[in-house]
């Protein structure tokens, strides 16, 4: 029988289902739904003509973040805290043609980052460039390639000086790329984690992306 191939069109949200043991019952929480404002009593503070700060609270969680009032989209990092067990969640929102959850960080009650289910990147400035470390959540899908499509821009002249693509190298539980830059240059791009899951006579493909700017 010929093998079949299926393609996943977007990030698998099950990555961000965290399971808690409470009263000997397993309860699932979708991290991405924790910023739905209708679930909170909220206070709004106007920052400027386009940005409003939101503080919210319900029986279990507190949250804070900014909203762009021009398109009613969430902006930058939103922070949620579980008042019961002390766990914290941070979600970075960006707006392109639509609102996107970009990076997601999940912390244990002791403040330690839970890397296995977090999705984020870290940047280290070197003498001759920038080192990017990309972390993707653990899943049953097996990664076969992580690449970084990037542009380098002159921040003074405000123009793109270089474009390129790198295959990142796996180091322990993350993937790393190095991009040489000079003074007054910045980097932006998209890193993509290509993975698959094989079962019997079918293969499911997935592509998980992060937008990067530094």
C-alpha cells in the first residue's frame, strides 16, 4: 500500500496544554485561552493615544498586558499568574495581517522556566555578530530541520543590507544560529521548525514558526 502524507497547516496548539494534578483529578488548561478578557474583571489604563494597559483578575489568575486600541489587538508580552500554585505564563503577541501568539514562556511555581513546553528565542551579542538560540516545545513530532530566513538592516540608513537563510545546529535541547553583523545593524526574520510524525502508512508534516527581531 502506498504511503500517505498529511500536512499540518499551523502550529499544533496541544503543545501548550499543561496538565495539573489537583485533588487527584487531572485538569487541562489551554495556555492560549488565558488572555481572553471576558474571563476577568479588568482595569484599563490609557498609556497614549493608541495603547491601553490591561490589568485583570479572576478567582484563579491575574493578568496584565497592552492593547492597541486602533485595531483592538494584544501587543508585546502578556503576563499571567496562577494565584493558587504560583505558576506564571508569558505570551508575546505580534500583529502582522492578524494577531499572532509568537513566543510562549511557562514558569514553575518556583520561578524556573519550564523549557520542555515553552517556545522562545534568546539572543547573545558577540564581538562580531549575534548568536540566536531557538527553543521549541517537546512533542511526538520529530524535528528534521530548523532554518532561519533573515534580513540584516542598517538602522541609520533604514535599509536592508543583506538577506539569507541558515540551517540551525542542534545543541542539547535547542537550535542555534550565528549571524555576523556590524555596528548599527539589526536582524529580523522567521525561524521555522520542520517536523514529522510517522505512523503505519502515513506521515504527518508540521511547520512551527517564530518571528524574530533584534
